[in-house]
């Protein structure tokens, strides 16, 4: 069949339009730079945590001074120089995708300047031992890199700022977790349910490229290692269902607590004190986090990476109270107003919850319940079940748990929706109201992942 004239003209326009190819080249190149930026950010946070852990082991009481002092300084610097960098970074990106914002307003929440501030302030928070993750900040960091290329694109390009923000945010997740597929799903589920059809292929290519850059540098390894499980049988159904229900309830309460604390809807004495004296309030939060960390011999400091990994390897038995203490430490970190996410701490809380159920029921295959707890709690906290399922699935050796992880994430997310509003959407709405109303004061420190 001979091609018609319309197809020939379309093909000729596709090949000969220099603006199209320039746009494609710039977007792909910037996606690679975004991936490299997140890889560098990851390296910095890992070394910052290693330094803190070394200091804490040498001088056990050091966090009692360092953590509250650094928390005060970080919150002061954030509010003074980069209020848009507070909190996770995901609500900022979600807010900028709303049509009510003009470019000048978007720059208050996502920009190259805020990318640099976010990297510095989040690394400082990790160095202070705060219970935070780097995945949420990676979203804002990569989005800031991607949106900066807009000024170099041709005027009549079809790639708009909305598409760059979606691609950048998702590229941050892809590079942070070494999961390109997780980044694509995050773009669809959290950032944009219906991306532009004309450029969806280009944007997805950019997301995948950022993830591949991370994989090529860090290797085909996941953040918490590989979860080795045997075949999942019927004996897993009841323990797995219990983990799904508990993680859904805990994640829903976690999300509701964060929304109530950060929105200021609860007019209690703590929120009033936070509004009047944010730096002093941050110091008290830092002191409480330090006390919890010292009592648990350092287990609640940082993202929870080391503790979770040793638990997965069976080299460490977890205290049943760890779930509660890590929950509280992460909540206080977020409430203090420092830049930092909740993805990694949520995975750590979920892993400990699954391990607790395995211990209580004397279930022989603890890694199965640990993996289900990670997917369930993250899905409940973020109400992004597909992204959560894919991120944890990448950690599992083999495909024996694919359906189990998906079911757990969906059940936990469904329970959470009964308890709490969507975390990121709610906080993004608050930011949107502030910015559109012209209130350039510090945002309410929205959290992660």
C-alpha cells in the first residue's frame, strides 16, 4: 500500500523540523544531567550519614548537642534564604503543576536555585542524624534541573513547562531508587494522570534515561539490597493480610498526623508555639529526636537504611517498640520544618512492622512479611500503591511476590484513604493557596519521598 500525501508530509515535517530535534536533544541531555545530579546528591547523603554514624559511635552523647543545634540552624537558614525548599519537595512539584500558577509563582517552589539549596540543606539534615529520606527531595531537585532548560528551548516548541516538571520529578524517583519503571509509574500516579500525548514518549524517555544513568553509575543494586524469598504459599495469606491491614492503619494515621501537624489545622499549644517561634520549636524537635536515637542506640537516626538492611539479612533482631519510635522520630523531623522526605523512613517503618508480625506469629519466612510491610506502609503513607509496589518489587529476587505485593499495597492504600486525605495532594493544595494569594512566607514544611 502506497503512503498517502498526508503521511509523507507528516514524515517530512518530523524529519526536517530543527526545532523538534533541538527540543528533543535538550530534553534528553537535561534528563541525563538530572540523573547525574541525583546520583551526586545520593553520594553526599550517604557520606553525611556515615560521618554522623561514626561520630555517634565514638561519642554517644554527641547527638544531644549536635542534632538540636543543627535542626535550629537548618530551619533558620531555610526560612531565611530558601523557604520553598522546606519539607519533602513532592508537594512543591505537585503544586507547580496546577494551572492556576504562573511561571513567576512556580519559581518560588521549583527552580535551579532551590535545587542547590535543597541539596545542601538535606545533606545537613542527614549529617545531624534526623530521620529523613532523600527520595522526596530528589523529586524537587531533578524537577529544578529539568525546568531550567525551558529558557533554551525554541519559542514554538511543543515541550512546555508542565511536561518538564513531570519528567523532572519522576526522573528524581527513578534515579534515587535505581528504578526507571518506578519513575514512570510515579509520573502517572502522583504527578500527571494524563501527560501530553504529543510529548509523552519523549518525557518517558527522559525519565528512563535518568534512571539508567543512576544504574550505570551505582550498578544494578537497590537501596535496601535484595530480598530473597522462596515460593509464596497459602500459609502466607493470613500473616500477609494482617500485615496489609496493620500497615494500612499505621500509614493512614501517619499521613493524617502529618497533615494535621503541617497544615496548622490543629490549634493546640504546640502548633501555636511553632507559629510564633519556629526555630525554637525545631530545636525542641531535634532534642526529642536525639533522645530517641540515643535510647535506641542509634537505630532511629537517619533514613533507617542500615537497620532495615541488617534486618533483611537476618543479622539483627528488632525491638517491637522500634516501629513506634521510628514513626515518632520521622514525624518530629517533618514537623520541625527541615528539608527531607519520608519515603526511606516509611520503608523502614513498614519493614519493622512486617518483622514484628513475623516474630509474634513465629512465621519462618520473615523476609516475605518484611517486603509486604514495606510496600504496605509506603502505599498507605503516600496513597500511591502502584509506585510503592514497583519500588519494593525491584528489591525482590524473582517474581514470586509480585501479586502479593500488589495486593498488599492496594489493601493498605484503601484503608489509608478511609483514615486520611491524600498527603501530597493536601499539602500541595495548601502551598498553592499560599503562593497564589501572594504569601511568600515559609511554606508549611510539607514532607516527602
